[in-house]
C-alpha cells in the first residue's frame, strides 16, 4: 500500500526508507533532513520559518503564512489526505521544542481518529502509534525493547495486554495515572487492545 511519508524539522536519527509508490512531503525544515539523505520529496510545504536557503526549483511547493491555525505538519497531513492517502508515516516529529512534539502527538491522535486513516511517528529508535475503540496492535516474537501504553483523550476501558512482561486483562487505564509505562517484550507474540477509548503506544529500542 502506498504511504504518505511526512518529514518535519525535528530529530531524524535513522535512514528514511522510501518506496517508489510512496508520496513524500517535506514540511518546512524537513526538506533539509531529506536532502541529507539524498531524498527528493514530491511536495514541499510550510511557512518556511525553520528552513534556511532558497526554495528549490522543480519541486511542487505550497507556501503558507506564518500566522495560521495549523502547524506545518498538520497541513502536510491534510494535503496528503486530500490526495487520497490514508497511511501516514511521520519522521522529524520528536525532539527539539516540547510544544512542537506535543502538537505532533496531538496530530497523530487526529489522524487515527479520522475514518480509515492510520499514522505512526518514528525517529528510528522510538515509534509512537494510537489505537482507538476496539483497536488492536499485534507484535511478533522478534520484537525487542520497551513498550509503554497511555490512555489519551480520557480513560481507556477494556484494555488487554498479552505476551509482554506485564500482562493485563480487561482493565481501565486512567489518563491521570501512567500505569502502563515501561513494559517490555519477552520474545513472545504480543498484543494490546482497547474496548473503548484511545491508547497511545510508545515503543523504544525497537527491533
């Protein structure tokens, strides 16, 4: 399935793997990140307050005013969705300013709340995803590292965690209490599901 890959100006500590059918959007300073990996985006957009240098020729470019409601990353998502993409992989969304990191996590929640859309934030070592209302995340035996689960947007009911160091069955996670932090893979097939509400899943040191 073709993906929309969005690259922002945050930290990118891994190789960005792009397939021929992927649509790549550089959000403002994300263009610099892509240039360092010799990747040419299909689209460049933003207010360009974090990009230094002249804009390139030959790449479709959408320029927005600095004073606007949406962040550049949010505009990139909306543009990708408008062009028919439902699977979003986001790089350069973590690190740097905390307010921008929180805005990008909020964007991830918005993507996964939209009909038929799914998004993941990755910086190579850390991967962030969301499951909502009957959703489930499955991991195979090769997965390694730590994994944390947080209720987001209110309490999450009917949470079940299996195949990890700490398991749970049909519990309620409260948004105000981080009970699901610092779990870990143990070489088993693992699953996380939620009956009602939303879960933010953070994987670190992933395989």
